[in-house]
């Protein structure tokens, strides 16, 4: 039986306040909604929870407010098996909230999200200093752009010094310091973030190769760009792989699809699973996620993903290395 990969996520906690409507309002307009829910989220917490549900030994470091939302956010992570011992409580800021608007009609589902970062942006160097020595205990470090950039830089430097691979999911889009890029092993923007970073807006297939090359020229060896329903492209080791998206049913809510994909990909790669298989695994995981409402509430478990992979006639043998923690049969 294989060892569960140990993954450290340094990232955000956000309580998502989700409103559904048949049509987004125009400026100055009020429309009647058709649903409301409160669901724990945040890119960091989402990715850590997805990794844990897929069999990883996941730990998260971050910050929440001293409020009810903060308690619920930590509880949600704990219930999925994420180690939250390094999550701090801010005394000068509330827990982050995300205003998620869903437009749901016969044409499909679209979302708009506004995040108020709150406690996430109060993380200090002293809050993460514990990682300087212990980061070597992990197989992978995952970062996003919902915490201070200087904290991402510091943690990435710790990881590089210890020889631990670092994945950056550069969302939301932001200018990336050279000192951060130099520490990355993987970078995974979506199509919009990749365009922001490279200045290339792909219109033909060859432009995608140019995007990958531009990101590699910045100093990152492994590039993973997600294109929503058009799947994902991986560039590394002198080759480019396109992995199509996987249709798992009607799209209900695309929130957390990217987090689901990244969490699955990193879990597989950290377990030593080949890139091609990891991409299929990630696409199946994200494919399930979009068929459900909410962020963390939509993230699937390993058994569900394996069942979809079997339905699609994908090779599932490499993923039994993850089964010890998830009890897959």
C-alpha cells in the first residue's frame, strides 16, 4: 500500500455567500433572486480539502477572524481531514467573505465573485516562520494569490531551500515578483490569468504553445493552463499535453472547479503518478465538482472520481496508491 502524499497549502479561507438569479442585474438595477446559501470556501481551503478527500495528508496554514465564520471555516477543513493546527486567529480583521452571484437559466450557469479578503491579508512572517524548518517534511507546497504576496515569496523560498516542489495557482491575477517565480516548480493559471501574465491571448492552437513557452522562459519548468470546458494543457519535459475536460453531467455551479482541478493534480503528482494520468484525474475531479452547488460542498471524494474514471475507461491502477487514507476498494 502506498504512502499518502504530504501536501502543505498556504492559503485563504473565505465564507461564500451565494446568491442565485436568472439574470445578473445591470448597474443600478435590482432583480429577484431564486436561491441563497452560505458555504465555506477560499482557494487555499478548497484546495487543501480537495487534496485530503482524494487521499493526501493535507495541512493548511492561514488565518481567519475571531468570529462565527472563522469557526465554521476551520471546522469544515477539519471535517475533511485537513490538519489546521497552523491556522491563526486574527484579532484585528474579520474572516474573509465571498459574494458569489450565479446566473442560472436555460443558457447555462455563469458566476461572478467578489472577495473581501479580511484576515487572509493579515498573515505575517512570524505566523509562517514555523515552516522554515518543517517544510522539508512535505512532498509538495501549494500557493495561491489570496494571501499577501510577500508571504507566498517567503514560503516558496523556504520550500526551494529544502528542495520541496512548489505549485502556484496565480489566482486572482496579480503581478508576480521575480523572486517568487524563481522558486516555482509548477504554475497553473487559467486562460485569463495566463493571458495577463504573458500578454498573449490565444486565438489559434499555436498561441497556446507560445503561452507555455513564455511562462517557461520566465523560469518555471512545468506549466499547467486550464481552459474550462476546453480542458487543460501541460507543458514540461520538452512536451505539451492537451487533456480534454470530462463531462460528468449538467453544470450547476462552476465555483471551485479550478481549485478542485489543482487539488487533484497536485495530489496525484505528489504521489508519483505520471502527468498524463494526473491530468485525467484532475479533469474528472473538476467535472464532478461543477455538477454540484457551492465550493467545498461540491468537492468529490476519491471513490467518486475513480468511479467516473472507470466509466470513461481511464486507467485507474496508478491511483490505488492513494487508497490507504480514502479506503477505496
